[in-house]
C-alpha cells in the first residue's frame, strides 16, 4: 500500500467512528426517553395482579365463596382461578 491509500482508509475509518459515536448518542437519548415514559400498562397489570393474589389467598384460607358471601365455599382450584381472573378483568377480551 502506498501512503495515498493509507490516508484514504484512515479518513474513512475516522468518518465511521464519528458516525458510530453519533448513533450511540442517539441511542442513549432514546433510552432516557423510554425510561421517562409513563408505564400505564404496568400500573394496570399490578392492580389486577394484586386482585388475583387476594382471591387466591381467600381460596387457600377457605373463605372464597362463589357468587355472594351466602354462596357455597369454593373447593375447586380451577374455579378459584376463574373467579380471580374474572374479578381482575382478565377473562374478558380487550377492547381496542
């Protein structure tokens, strides 16, 4: 290689490095924006998760009733899961 080719390659490498640095800065900015974005879905998920945990706890304690408190006590774990999903609003199709 002669000196003219080396300097041309070096110019291209320097340009590539600058491009990568700019892309990295853009990625960092994007990540900061994503971290600041409100997480509405996660809040809804946590509310439903708490509701499911509450119903499961009632089932384990033997205090979960089908229907109202006057109804029979639930003994089938599958029925308890169905009640929990229904109360948390997870059994319905999402509306979009």
